C-alpha cells in the first residue's frame, strides 16, 4: 500500500483526459496534476526546450513526494529518452509505449495513422515503435499544429475545428487506415468530430492506455492506495483561466488551482 499521490503533467488541458481515465480506473488514488500553461503549446518547441520543460515539470512533481509520474504529454513522451525517464529514482510512464502496443494489437488491415504535434512527428518515435512491434504495418504519421491551440482556446467543435481535422484526416481516410493513434492527450477532446470523419477507424486514446499501465504497475508493486481520491491542480500560468477551462472539460467544478513556480 502507498497512499502518496500519482503525479501527472502536461502543457495544458490535454492531460486531463489521462486524469479522467485514472479516476475511473483508480478512484482511491490521490493525483497531483501540473499544467504548464505558461509554456503551452509544447509541440512547436525545440528538443532542448522540451527537455528543459520536462525537467522543470518532473522536478516540481518530485517536490510533491509523488510515488509515480505519468507524462500525460505525447510530445514529451516522444522526445524524452528511456534513460532520461529512468534517471529520476521513481517510475516514470509516458503515453507513447502503451498506445503503440494497443494500436498494433487492434489494427486489422495493418494501416495505422498517427496524429500528433509537430515535435512528436518530427521525433519519429511513434512510427519507430510501431514498426518495432508490427514490422508488417504501414504507418502514416501526420503533424497537426492547429489542434492544441484550438483546444486550449476552448474550441472542440464547429467549423474551424472541422476544417482543421479534415485537412489532417482526409489523407488518412484516403489511405484506408483502420486504426488512428490520437498521439496527443488533447485530441480525445475531439473524439466526436474525429469519429464523424473516420467512422470506421479504431481510435487509440493515449491517456487512457497509459492510465491502464499505471494501474497495472501499482498493482504489481503493491503500491495501490486504500484511502484517497483527492485531486490537486497546479498551473504555471493563470490559475483562474485554467480552472474555468479544466472544470468544463472534466465535467465538474474544480475548487482550487494553485500557482506552480517552475
């Protein structure tokens, strides 16, 4: 048993999809969520900038005495090396590996699309990992720079969102993909719109897949909490702005968002 919190971080709202999945799977766990809203989005940053962001985010969560860290950010999960993840003294889980395994298992025709931030796609990490697991598959990676800014501004439907999604998804539809990795934790907030464009494709929610891995790891290592269920939220930018948007996306009112000094 370990009643310490699970630490979760992302650049903004996207990681809340992972928080929601964790709360469904592990209702007795405490969670500390960090939104680095002062530096959102991460998808257009250089590798050096991303490493500095990740270092600050992880250091902040370590200061809260968390027992495990979930990188609920597809960009950081794609660019941080395994050696870096293993250097912090506690278990660090990214969203890439669980999602790649799920996509490889679900595809029937071997055609897998990956939508993610520009930095994630440039890293080649999703494509490389999928190719390792299923060498017979055809992988179609597409950078989607317009999506995170739209979601962070509160837009998850409407003409502008539909237009951006059609731009990115129509080529994948033409290729006949049957599985689509939503390679950024922001993207499940667009599931309805994505599903209307690719109704036959299986959508892989990277945050949900990572949450399952967190549950399995805690159970296997006797680290599950027996008395918790509290979520604490921190934002490096305007806490009131994040509080309003996050409450809307989570479906319940967040009582407090504290300022994180990174």
